[in-house]
C-alpha cells in the first residue's frame, strides 16, 4: 500500500516540475498571441516563430557560449518575423489567417534549413533557479529547479492585464482591436498599432521558442515544437483574451503535456504516444466546450476574423 | 485590353470574363516568378548558383521520362490533398488538416487489410481498403466541419490539431499492438498482400492514384462550377447570412464540403499505402498534406488548376534529392522554397483589381 502512495507522490512531484517546464513556452506564446489578437489580428504564424526562435536561440547560444544571447537572438528573430506578418497583412485584400499558415511553412522551412548544422552539437543551457533548498527530498529539489523565464512569464501576464486595463497604450490596443473606426477617430494609426502588437507578440513567441531549445526539452531538433504555437493560439481563445487567464490555461496545458513524462518516470510506459496526444485532444475538447459561449462572444475583440 | 468596341451586353460580359480569367492566371504566375527571384537572391547570398538550382529542378523533375514518373507519383497525392483544401475553401473554410486525414486514412486502410488478407480474395481486400480510407478521411475532416458549424470552432486550428492527433494515434498503433515483429528497424504494420496492391497505369508506370486524382479534380470542378450544389456552396462561402436568408442550409453545405475534401485526402492515404509503401509507417507523414495547402492556394482553389500546379510541386519535390546531392544544400531547401512561394503568393492577392494593365471594369471588381 505504501508503495502505491510513494508512486503517486513521485508522479505528483514529477508533475509539478513538469508543469512548470512544459507550460513556460505555452505561456510566452499565448501572451504574445493575446497581445496580437487584442489589436484585432490573428497570427497563426507564431508556430513558425516558435520553431525559428528555438533554432536561432540554440544556434546563437552554441556559437557565442551564452544562453542569454541566445534568448536575445530568438526574441529579435521573433520580432522581425512578427513584424513581417503585420506588414503583409496591412496590404489590402490579404487574409491574416492565410498569411499565418504561410509563415508557419516559411518559419519551419527556414529553421530546418539553417538549423541542420546545429542538430548534433550541444549548446549551453539556461541556468535554473534552485527553489527546493528548503526540502531534503532530492526528487522535490529536482522538480523545483525552475527556469527564471517562468516567474518572468507570470509577472508579464500580470503586467499585461494591468496595462490593458489601466494604461493609455492598453486602451489604444483594445480600441484598435474592437473597432477600427473608433481607433481612427482617436487619430491612431491602425497599421502602426498592429505592427507594434504583432512584433512584440512575435518577440514573446521567439523567447518561448528559445525556452524549448535552451531549457526543456533542451536541444534543437526538427520535431521540437509540434503544434505548441498553434495550441497557444487556441489557448488564447479559451482564455478569452485575458493575460492572467492565459497563465491558468498554460498551466492546464502544461499539466496535460507533463502527464506522459511523469508517468514514465515511475515506469509506466504504456500508451506513451497516447499521452503525447493529450494536449491536442484537450485543446480540441476545450474549443468544442467553450465554442459559442456567451462570455466568449462578449470578450472577443470585434475586429478579429477568427469567429465570424 | 479586350475593351468592347460596341457596348453590347454580351460582348461586355465576355470581356469581363476574360479580364477575370487572365488576372487569376497572371497574378499567381507573377507571384511564382517573384518567389523565384527572391529565392535566387537568397541562394546568391549563400554563394550558390540560382541557375544551377532551377536547372536541377527542371532536370530532376521534368528532364527525363524517369523524372516525370517520379514527379507524377508525387503529384497524385498532392492533387488529392489540394482538393481537401479547395472544396472546403469554396464554403469559406480554410482547412489545413489534409495531412492528418491522409495519415489516419492510410493507416486505417493498412489496418483493415491485416485481418482480411487471409480470408477474402485480394481484389476485395483492395476494395475494402479503399472504402475504409475514404470513409475515415471523410469523417476526419467532416468532424472539422461539424465542429465549425455546431460549436463555432475555428476550422483552421481544429484541423491542424487533428493532424497531430492523427499522427499520435498512428504512432501509438504502429509501435504497439499492430507493429510488425519481423521489421525491427522501423515501426510499421505488417506488409499487405502483394496481390492486393494497386498496380500502375499501363504505359505510364505511375500508379492509379494519379488517374483517380485527375478524374476527381474534373468531377469536383463540374460539381462546384456547374451544379446547384456548387452554386449554393459558393453563396455560403461568400456570405453565410445571405445564404441562410435564401433558405440554404449552411451547416449541411459546410459539413458536406469537408466530407468531400476529407474523402479526397483519405484516398491519397489509401494510394500511398496500397500503391507506394505497402504498409503503414512514418513514411505516410511525408508533408503531402501541407504542400497540398500551397497547391490549392496557388490554383486559387480551382480543382482544374490544381492538376498542373500539383505537377509543378511534385516535380520540385522529385528534384529535391538531386539538389541536395549536387549543390550540398539541406533537405529543407524545398520546404523553404515552398514557404517563400506561399508568402509571395498571399502578398500578390493585393494586386487583384489594381494592375493598370487590366483596367478593371465595374463588374470585374467583385
């Protein structure tokens, strides 16, 4: 009996560590997408940004020896890529969802093209914070080795919610997303606001990508992000365009993604591929469950083309 | 350009039609050329020769009889997966899950063949495989349409999520209960009976999937452009509210369109298993579904135009290996080129109605 309890405790501890690790990239991409969508555009290309950020971050960290420079490179790449989306979409008659699909293909294509030489070598990882010093349990200590980007992400979520509600810039972004005529009346450059929002959104997604390659799973390969950027887009809809709810949703997704590895750590390997699919299935179920909800209809930025 | 000399009603409508057709042909071609220029600049920056690159595409894709066969074998699934994008696109849906439908349907076909192989004649096994693949593919994308209609779930996101789910399900089975123990190197199902395999078109040495793709493309063109169903579908795609006001059942149209598209992608999966690989393994997930998205967009979701565009990208894919060897470029070069073409193509959408050359009349500006 006590064996069973030990196993459950072990799974739970592994799950806590796993949630923190798996949810961080979701958190960054979803915050970036949240900002983009608040301004009235949807950028599905963040999936491509994530992969490109992972590759450029890893390559830079390997070449310079500094993971922080890697993060900076990934952020810059993401910003440029996000800005590219915004510039393409401001051309008349160009559909933002279609551009997003094209940028997924371009981003992954570019990442695989330039990333080939970096698949084998090992780049320096980001340092972790040991938050488990108070415990003598090595498993718990191991689970609480937390990447500094996780608390940064939480702070960012809180900041964004505050900024959307209380600042001039927040108001401008929300107005642009809710009503183009109203934004024009305020004398705001709609394309300018969306360029800024999409670029910063891309920057955050790039950092999320660098987390994938420089922290967890912690290496660059072509199967690194399979759809995590896209799930983050779905997550924003589920979180009803609120940054703090994005954080809760990211943790939920992190838990779904961490179940498989956590069970593996105690020797349950059955259905490994099934647990791989868990986050996708969860996303789909959440989208079905929250579709057509009245609260989502109230919170959605009116200019957003995602729910016609 | 074809300005009518007399303002006869018939003449003017023909002129408009010609304007429209010429524009929808020339702008994608311009986009392709622009993409070629961008990619050439990129290659020059890498100190590679663009001339050699495009020459190798010509040779590896279209230079010899053998390369044509290779091209057409790749074009067959591309036609079918592009139809999986084009038909829902007429209903106003951007479905990008053809890859998933292909993978899951191909796997289902291989799986149903395992128990049938011993008990019934090979011909019926083939038939059962084809039928299974079509039904599974149709239901897979039909689910996307249903979620869109019944729950307002964005079809682009849901269809891509379903692709990852399909790949996970197939991996689960081919490395688990359905794994062929005789093949230790690579997880795959048991090979299907060689007698149940689909043969080649006589004289062409390309499997029958190509014929199926071409026939389906023509039939679906007729369905979408020459029937009441197609007309209703286009109204629903243009403006769902108008369609509802006309008494059309938008939901039924959407689900039917997704069903047809999914059936096409499922058929592609069937031919990949029953005519190319002979079993279900990770080779099924070969990006045909994703390239099909680009093919359909480049063909402006016109089923007839999909055929030549699929041949073009089949050829680029077929030349990939040659480019890799001769020019020492990574295998992702083709993927990157496709990305460049896709982005250029979408940017070119902005040119419609704005090229001075066409002087668009009031009617052509829809």
